[in-house]
């Protein structure tokens, strides 16, 4: 079945709801599902060292039915260093993809090449049912729904083969494989926003199961394994339609996840929530309009056309508007508080593919600039973990687009030690962090 056919139901339903709820506001994101060469440059520069090379073939150890395998440390990973006193932080940008899969549009393979060209690593959020053939759909037992039910389609054998090929190559190039879960249920009728912590744990367990058993389920025993242990690789996610975050984060924190990107934030430095880094979607400008929207292709679409098949004469304008909004958001962080910019997308040709062109233009514009690191969520979490928590907390006091007064050298200068025997100064009143 084609990708377009697999996703028709969820697109119609989400667009109908989204057009009402998000027409002139940020709203929530409506999501859908859908062998390369070594990258020209993995994230690096100041504060990073070259990561380990790919594991030798002799290190490969198959896991379970051979759908996945341990192949050693992931190649092309930076080793981050703690900021030195007074050092300016890098400008991080994360490009991510919901429901990542390879279909007839070949957008997964295309953006792998784009990442290689501009030295960008990304996060691909895989929908588990994209590794489950239609004939085996009953293996999926979604919370609050009957077995075999999904609001996005299952796959066929050739689609699974193509998706696994892209996942394998993406990971070997240094990209991250996260999860967008399975059935993509939104709304009040059994949607993910109504799920309990235990139901989220079931959904996560099934998403892992489909990745760890795709060879058996699809009858593709002769294919090469995915080169990672998914129990260790999977450390973050984005929920369908950005719903159900509260209980998901509780479940994820108990299962060892490291970050979530399912909420709505301003462009400020992140903090932890239930022990996870909150790397949520962000509000960004919509050029020519008096409001902001979420940094995702779908939300620009809803605010522009409200349909995936809008007026062709407007396609170029809409794509340029999204690109310019994302670049404007980048510039206000880059020249201001240096907060990471979070961008989400789908492998879709909505409105003539204009949003895919916008994303490619944005990557080409921002990822080549000085001190900019286009990274995966996992790599960003690694950098945050390497920093002094007090420094991250201080950077959180900077508002959207606010450059530190006196420059970074002064703002992050080491604090002088109190003279021996001097009484401790009383604590300053707490200052609310922007965006809370």
C-alpha cells in the first residue's frame, strides 16, 4: 500500500480538528507517519572531539532473531566538553522527523543525503507499525483499542525492507533513531492523551518489539540487521499530536528515557522534567503575521492553507514563509540567548512539497554558520549532561532573543570565592524563568 493511502485517515481527521484549534494560534502539532556515504562532517568544532570509528565486523553480535545487533559504539559521535568560565555556548539546532519511514517519495533517503552535505545529524522518530506487515497487524494490541487497530497504516514487505535500509544507514552516519510509537491515536476517543502510565509502558514495549522482531514478522531473514540494540538506542520520543505528555514522561522516566520533545516551549534553555530533558517544540515567528506558531511543517500548513492540497499558486510563498520564520527564529537565538532551536517535520509532500524545500533551505542556511551545531536530540542531551547545572540554570534566565548583558565572557565568568570567614550573602529572590 502506498504511503499516501496509509495516512489518508489520520490526515483528514487531524486537519479537520487542527484547522479549528490552530488556525490563528500555535496549537498542537498534528503528526502523521510516513546506504549512504560517510557525512562530510559530524558535529564538532570547539567543545567536541571526534567520536569513535565504526566497530569492526568481528564485533557484531546478533540480538534475538537477528533484527538488531550490537556493533559497538555508534560512529560519528562528538565527545562534548564542559564550557569553560566565560565561554560562549554553541548554537544547537535539532532537525527531527515524525513517523520516519521510506516510501515512494524517498524523502528519508533524500534527507540523509542533505544531512551528509551540510554536516548535520538528525533524529528520526520511527513509527513501530512501519516495521509490521499488514498481514501481522493483529500483533499490535493498542491501549483502549482492539487488536490490529491503527490510525496510520501498516506496511508491506518491500516498504519494511526500504525503511530498515534507511534506518541502518542513518544510524551508521551518526543519526538517532527515536520513536513516534505505533498507532498514532489522537483526540478524546482513546487517544494518547487519555492513556495511563501503564498504557504508555505497553505502547513503548510494543514499539520496541516491532523493531526487535521485524525479520520474523516480515519474513526477511536474509536482510542485514539494524546495527544497534534498540533497548539502549531508544532514549527519547515525540508523542502523536503532542498529546499525553504528562503520563508519557512519567512512564519514560521509569524506563530510562533521557528526553522528551512533546510539549510547547519558548526559545529558552531547557530544563529537566521528571528527570528527562524537556526539549519540546518551540514557538517561532510567522513572517507577515501577528502571531507565532510551532516549529513544525504541519503547523505552518494549518495556518496557511488548512489542507495538504492548497492553492498551487501559493505553494512557493508558503514554503518561503516557513523557511524565513525558522531562519528568523534561528537568528534571534544565535545572536541572543543561544538557546537550542528545535524543529519538527514529516516526510510528506504537502502543498506540492513546499515544506520539504523550506526545511532543506533552512539546513543549508544555518548548519554552515560559525559555532552552529546541527545535532540529534541525543547529542544535545549529551552536551547538556556534560555542563555545570548552575551554568545551564543561569542561561535559562535569558529571555527569548536576549543576549547576555556585557557579553558571554562576563555573563558566564567564574564567581569570586567569598573571603575566608566572611558571612555568606543572603540568597537573592528567585527570578521566574521565561516560558514557565
